[in-house]
C-alpha cells in the first residue's frame, strides 16, 4: 500500500539526486543537460523514470486534443518539473499543480538548477490525493 511516507521517501531521494547533479555541474547550463544527468542519478538510485511523457488533457471527461509534456515522472507517483531560470515565477508552481490535477498524481517537485543553493529553490507540492493517503504503511512504523 502506498503511503505519504513512501512518497516522501522517494521525493527525498529525488532531491538528493538533484543536489548531486547540481554539486557537479553548478548553475548556468541548459535544462536539458540537467535533465539527462538527473535521469542518470535517479536510475542509479533504483528509481523508475519516465521523461518527456505526454499526457492528454481532458476537459469535462472529453479529450479535446490538448497535450502536456511532463519533464519527469518518477515511480509513477511524483512529477518533477525542471527549470534553469534566473527567477522562479508563480506560473511555474501553478503549471506543476495543474499537471498534478490533470494526472491525479499525489506529489510534484519543482526544481530550479540555476541557483546557488538548489534546496532553497526546490518547491514540493502535494495534492488532495496525497492528503487522503495513510501517513504510514503498517510495515513502515
């Protein structure tokens, strides 16, 4: 059974991998470079990664032809949206929240590699689906 703790543990691993990439590359590169390196780190941590995943946008249960492209989906639970920008604007957080709502995934991470301290720019977002999960699996306590 999936729990909040299980998802948070995966998110912690993702953050650690992002820190590792940032430690080796620093700021100033293209998002695509960070993405390739992060995918490698995530796979080395035994996480399942899908990149540039297309998701259909449904409006009132109808497919009207809209398509989103997620940067990363980890373990089919956490959407990771990557940025390499000078300023994190509120639109990026809103974008990730919309991705979460449209896919029904419980958690997302917004990571900006163009910063001195990646942890200060990392934004976790959870959904109602996350809130409805048990805090712990009985095997995790």
